[in-house]
C-alpha cells in the first residue's frame, strides 16, 4: 500500500478504537488511568509519526514494514511511558502494548476492508466509494490545444456561419455601459 | 430497431459484456445490497472466465502477473495469499506476499471465480446474447434499452456498464500483410492464439512484454530456437502493468489530475514492454542461451516471404542495418490487442450515433469513467477494462476492474437510494465465499510460484 498522510491518520484512529475500549475497561476495573492514557499517548505519538516522519521515509509501505514500525514505536512508547509515569509496571505496559498492537493489526487487515470496500485502494483512507476527480471538477484547458486549432472550426462556429446556421435571437448588447 | 416491448425486463444495473468485468460489477452490487434480479449480464457466456482461460491456456500462463490482492471475492480481505496459506496450512504464500513475490496461480484464481459465480447466482442473471446497441431513452425515469445484434430488445436498465474487454488481436504492419497471404498466414500467430512449437524449429518472437517472455520459455522448453525480437532497447522491469503506487488512490488521484493527452502519453510510456522477473523463466532462458537456443535482436521485421523452412524474414535493426534473410519456422507476436475504441463494433455504433468524443482513437471518458454525452448522474453509462485505462491506469487488471466496479456501483447505490447490507451480513457473504474457495484450493494441485 502507498498510504497518504490522511490515510495513515484514518487508519491509526480506526485501529485504536478497540484498544481504547480495552484500556477504558481496564482503567475502570483497576482504578488505574494509565491503561487508557497509554492508548492516548500511543495515538498522539502515532499521529505525529504518521504526519511527519513516515511520509518522508516511506512512499510505498511493504507489508513486512508494519512490524518493523511497531518495534520502533514500542521503543518510543516505552520511553514516553517511563517519562510520564503512567502508574503501570513495565511488564503491564509491555503486555498491554503488544495486545493493543495485535488488536489494531487484526482490525487493519480483516475488519477495515470489510467495513469499507475501498479502504485498501484508497491509500488507507475512509472515502465514499467515489471517483478521484468528479467530472464537475475536471480541469478544462484555458489555452486552446494546438492540435485543436489545426482541426478547424467546431460546432459553435458552424452554427454561427455555416450553410445550416441556427437562427440567433437579437439580444441586447452585453455592454453594461452603452 | 424493434419498438417498445413490455415483456423486456426492467433492471437497475445492466452489464454489457460477460467476462471478468461483469463478474466484479455483479459481485460488488450483490455484496453492497442489490438483489440479483435487479442486475442483468448481457453476453453469450454464463462463465465469466471463459475468455481469460482460453488466452491463459494459449499463452501457457500458470500464474497471474498481479499480486495477492487481485482476486474475485467482493472485499479485499482475505487476500489470496492468506486464503492459500490457510487452505494448505503453509506459511510460504504469506512470506512471499510480504516480499511482494506471490502471484495467484491461474487454476486457483479461476476456481475462486467459479465459486463466486455460483455462490452469488451470477449464471442466472446472464442474458445469453451479444449486445448490438445500447440506446439512451430519455423517458421518466431515464434509462437505457439494450438490443441484441438482431435488434431485438433484451432489457431496459437504469444504469449500464460497458465491460466488453479488449479489442481484436493486433497484427501491426508487415504481420497483417502476412496474415492476408495464404502462403504465410498460418506461420504468423499471436501469442494469445492456440499454437504449438516443435523441437528443432526456429521462431521469431516479437515484443518484450509478459506474453512474449512466456513464448520465449515455451519455445526453449519445446526444444526449438527462439529469436527474441525486441522493439525497445531497454524495457522496464516491472511486475505489474503500471508502477506500483498507481494502484492506490493517491496514484490514481495524481493520474487523473493530468490532461487526457498527458494520460494517454503516460500510458504509452508506462505500458511499453514491461515484463516481470521470474526466477524459473530466467533459468530457462539462461540455459537456452548456453545451448544456442535463444538470442535477442533489437529491431523490427521489414519483410516476410515464403522460405525453405517456412518463412524468410528480414529484420531492420535499431542501429539502421538490415539482416540477411533469416530462415524461420514461424513468427509469434506478443503485440497484444488493438486499443482503438473504433475496433469494437458496439463502441463504434455508440460513437457514430451519439457523437461520443474520441481522441487518439480512445473514447474521452469523463473522470468517473462515464461515456459522454450519454452518462448522467441519475442514469449512469460507464466503461471499464482496457477502454477505461485513460482514467484508471491499471483498468485492465483485476484490481483496476474492482476499482471501477466499486465506484460505479457506489454511484448507482446513491442514485437508487440503496439500503446497504449490514456489516455482519457482508462479513457473512465474504466468509461463505472464502470458506468455499478454501475448500476448493485444498483439492487443486498447488501452482508453482515463478518469481
């Protein structure tokens, strides 16, 4: 896949919904906000990497790269979790991270393509099944194409001056002054 | 044309054509929530893989050029590598897929197509005659009348997709003249035609795309000599029909941002003589070279005459010199199909009847693959396949067909206020088809991967 920045953000948010629910349940059950905060930190860290770092280094992202990125993010989140003192033991944080990552990757591989038929072919974005450029937004040439110029007159000129010219109603001058 | 016929069925979606494109539109529509009886397929064959199967057989093709995502289940999960790995309890397809070295086998992917065809009731929706005319009816609501080649009204449909595939096989220049000469005709064949190579024969293969390379290998394996005549000095090495990121929305967005002329020019450059690297092919050719069975020439055939061995052929080389007459058994052309829209009778009639704009012999499709001036938002007329690759660069691949089908059906769904299937319902369809495919894969001999 060649994800766009928006595609990366869409995917990141969608795949963290499951882990966020799990983190919320664990936080409520244990009274430790660290679980849900860890997911929040992961979301912020991921969104930063998705919008600033990954687009610079990865245009085409092969499937095996996902795991390499997960290892890198694991290192960064481990440092951040320590700095922020989330109230989780290292083992709890490590296990929760990899459980969350597994949930996220299953969501990405299996759930999102079923939920959105065009997810994969839209660079990871959740788009309507719509065309890249609707016809009303298609660009029109401002300058005439030289090939068209050599082709001679078109139907409008033919109507205006041809043997079968269409009658043209006498209308007021377009000038707003005279 | 015959007049209105109250017996003619009234459909929401009509697909003109009966191949891969028809199957992708049909499966996408059913998956999203259309009922089968709202869809009609117009073509003689109830089996959407017939044409492809014949071409693949003639080529000796065993694996698709496309990768794991290119297959016939309506949604993109599971991929074919995942299905293959699960079915055969073998992780190799997943490891290959991770390195982009997995290509679905032809027998496997055709088995899946057969399962989707039967599983979604495609065969029951085929109106078994070829379409001669598509007529825009302005009535309320606007629709199209579909007539067969004898001008009998087959059906009316609110929206239509033209999925008639490639034009005729291409025989450029001297090859067309040779095909007209009874003394030469049977010795100048297309890669996509049935053919047989003989040990000790000498064959010229024209072109450097996947079809040509298949033929190089077929000749060497049959014990013949192959003269590979390449018309470009340095073809691009590329596993897919277009550069990889063009398959994604971002690439297609960028492609569609170009003017029509620039898009045609880009395709001419990107699709020229691209060929994949295949480990086994390379081995065969290397051995063939060593044994004096394979040689490359860069140039174009300038004359073809009857000869002692069958044909006497001269080649004008790219350096400007000309070879002495070469005695060869036959010539195989990997020159593909005629891309001109005017080579397809149905399109030619549409162009003549409705002043459909044509540039460079291609229909100037709208950026939503609509055919001007007939297409309108409440009654769409679209085109897919090779004829639509000026909008979707990989339009003639399975991935490209899906891309167009999904957007066309999406437009129709919005115009018809479709009540979409729920997520569990979609998942149910997908899993049912995947399970059936998996069962079938277990009964098919695994096709050897070539990359």
